[in-house]
């Protein structure tokens, strides 16, 4: 029988998002477990797992900490009813697509809108002023951009944290080799690269190193793209 160490609050409340992931995964697999509530000051209960965080599970002789590691363990040990079904690569790429289109683009746009407008074809300027002006509520794009940049790039860089965590452990978002998920985020980063003299990424960032690898792909196709 699996034992699950789950964070407990007052009156047996169980708010931990990570423990909930594990509970749903266990149910998904049709597995039963013994519940072991752990309060913030009961950490000795999970010392055997060398963890200060929950969830932790004890599954026979196996001890697993971290909700993601637990999901992977359950998938391997109990392959019926997969937690990662049907074309997982496409599902992953769809998620990256939605994330890039919303969070990443929303963070980039204010930082480059002035540069974009400055570099649009003269014939397209009026269209850009009208459409982007409506979106932003102003046509003083230079001031809008300067104001956004005054606040710094921290918010934009924070949106890249999911990619940063993945790229700290593998060379590409898609694994050992680049694929569509990489092309999605890379495309987002080519947007500022082609119009803005300032690089939005810092040198030491793993996302920066990944972008360098992406720029080398296909005989440096993107590296040769016209810059600002
Ligand atoms: N990466 C871990 C995060 C686990 C985590 O942060 N758990 C919180 C509960 S939501 C915890 O154990 N906090 C204990 C503490 O802050 O002392 C996972 O996915 O399992």
C-alpha cells in the first residue's frame, strides 16, 4: 500500500497544490493509499525521504519526493491508465503555444512596440498606428515603450521561467533535439531580435544559451535574419 504524506492545515484542510496533483494521479491510476498528514512543523515525518517538502510517497521499498517525480514513478510502476496519454509531444507543444501567445507575447509587446512601429514599411504605418493605437490606447508608442522599459525587463524574464527550468536540464524544450515546441518560443524571441537594438535576454541565462543553439540551426538561418 502506498503512503502519501500530505500537507495538513487547521481542521484537516489540505490545500497543497502539489499534493493534489499526486492525489489525482493516484486516483487516475486506480491506486489506493494510506494518508499521512504532515503539518509545517512535523517535518520529522518525512526526514526518511530527505525532504522538507510534501508530497512524498512511500511505495513498497521505494521512496519518492516531488510531485513530478511521483507522477513519473507512478507512470512507470503502474503503466495502465497513462498519465501522459495520446501524443504527449503534441500536447506539450500546444501548451507551449498557448503560453507563448499569451504570457510571453504580452510581456514582450510593450517593450518593443516603439521599435516595431519605427521599422514598419512606410505604406503600413497608418495601419499600425490605428490598430496598435486602439490596442494600447495611445499612439505615442515611443513613450509607451520607454515607460515599459523603465520598469525593467524583470517581468518579461520571469515569464520565461518555465522554459528556463526545462532548459537547465535538457538542451531543447523538446528534449535532446529541437522540434516544434522550440520553434514556438524561438519565434517569439525573434520578434524583438529583428527590431530592437537591446537584447531582452541576459548572457548567463540558459534561455540565452538555448537561443544561441537555435540561431545555429539550419545553417544559421535565423542568425542571418536582418536585425534592428
Ligand atoms: N516541487 C515540489 C514542491 C512541493 C512544495 O513546495 N510543497 C509545499 C506544500 S504546497 C511544502 O511542502 N511546503 C512546506 C514548507 O513550506 O515548509 C513538488 O512539486 O512536489
